C-alpha cells in the first residue's frame, strides 16, 4: 500500500508551463510546499523554446531571464520575392537550462521525477506506484487535451543542432527561410546560431496532417546545410514536434475534455498562439498571474485558470481566422505568399502579432488590400469564422 504525500500545490507535468509555475510560486510564495510530478527522469523534455523580446512584458522578465541561454539583436527572413532583416530581440530557452534552474532554486522534496500519474483531481494526484499526493490545489500541465474537438492545422518540425567544421559566419537567426522547395504545405527552414561553429537548423511545415517523416526531414536538413557550404562534423541533438494551429472549435468542449473542474496550464488549457502554436509567452503570463493569487485551493485554481484561458481564447478569434485563411482559402503550395505578404508590414506590427497583442489598427492593416489567396475563398473563410 502506497503512502500519502501532503503539499500545498501539486503541479502535474514538469514541462515548460509546469516549470514556470513552480519557479514563480517559489519566488513569490517561498512558504508554499510545491511538488512537481513528472513521468520522465528529468524536467523540460528535450526542447528549444524561442521567443521575441516583446512577447514577455518587462514586469515578467524576471521569471524567464534565468532560463535564457542565447540572445540575439535582430533576425532575418527570406522568401522568393522578399528578403529583409527585422529589428527585434530574439531569445532561446533550452530544456536543459529549465531543469538546472528548477533543481537549483527549489528544494529537493519538490521533485517527484520518474513518477507516472494515473489520475488527477482538483486536490489529489494518484501515482502508478501506489502513492497519492494530497494537495490543497492541483494544476494539470500534462500537454494538450483532446485536440480532436478542435478544427486544426499543424505546424510540424524536425530540428538538429549541427556541429560544423568551420564557422558559419552568421551572427543572427533566420526565423523563416521560405526559399526552399514548398513541400507538404508551407515549408520553411529556421536557423539559430548557437555558437560560431554550431547551428540549430529546423525544417518546419504548416501542414494539413500531423505526421512527420523524420528520415526525410533529416535528409532535407543535411541538404540545406550542404547548400550553404556548412561541413557538418556531427549532429549534437535532434528534436521533433507537432504543434496545433487553431482554426476553430469550442473552448468549453476542449476544456472539459481533460477534466472540467481541474486547474490547467499550457497546452492543456488551450494557452497557445493560434497561428504559431507557441506557448511560452502565455506560460509566462499565467505563471506570474498564479503567483499573485491568494487562494490556491483546488476550486479557486480551477476557476481562475478556466476564466484566464477562456479570456485568452476569446482574444484569439482574429488569429484563428487568419489560420483558417491560410489553411482553407488557398492552395497549400501557395501558403508562403500569405506569410511573405505579412512580412512586408511594419516590424512593430509583426512583433505585436507574435505576442498576440495586435491592435485594431494592426488587424485592419493585415486585412487591407487584395488577399494573396482567391478572393471568393477569402470571403467564404471570413463569413464562416467567429471573428468580427
């Protein structure tokens, strides 16, 4: 028979969302007994999370700053008919740094690693080994709920950190290189210069399907590196992922799919940018907001995270409409034209867009002019989406 472990807050899932919440609670409420339950033997998985400096409010940077391992001033983009630099700061966080910072800042008792969760309620977590966590409040951060209840496209990718024989000579990231062959929807290559002789290269697709052919994408990354004259000594790490791009759906149905009365964060709460699938900015905002709550009981946490996520979903209607425009209004092989048109706009508009904070003027500017998709299809999408 297992034992019962009491605590104030139990965080189920030690990925980005759960890790940020644990760090924020420990910093603002060091009196709390916080536990992180993670099935893997380490926290954070195996990921690189990147964000624009404007994605995180100045008042919230204290939370994410210790996790950043790379900073750049400026990035560039390239399309068949456009190449330009963008004046914005860009930053990357790794799962290794997230793990290290959590272990350094929280007490040893906070970590329950390699522990599989069977069930979670608002105040309890049942583990596969028979132990039970009795918490005043539980926050479920175990990844997405039932995505089948949403209307989705997919952003899928394979990334490799390449050790090069010679310096690559590239000082800033290429966030999108869409001059590559357009395969399986909108395809672009993403490059982060981690060091003079290290380049993280990611082959990315805005696709109608979530399936990844890892061998094919690995071959394309090798061809891309060779085409730039980069002699690869070794592949230091590989990661693959599939992010949902939200076109529509019902928030309440999605929320209930993983438990109506349990607090949630991250992808499980539907907190990801609808047009990119990225979750770091929302994860930072929610973690800081939770650390400011006085009532951390299970019922209060569930109510707060539900209302927070619902408000974010409502704000995302415009972005879901744009996602629908990309996936439903044109030929998949021509999707790059939509993104190229977008990147002709003012850089400050672009940064507000990625932060999910487009003004009404921004939205009208994005929609002004002849759309880079068939007009009838564009009108049909506008008529059938919830955005007004």
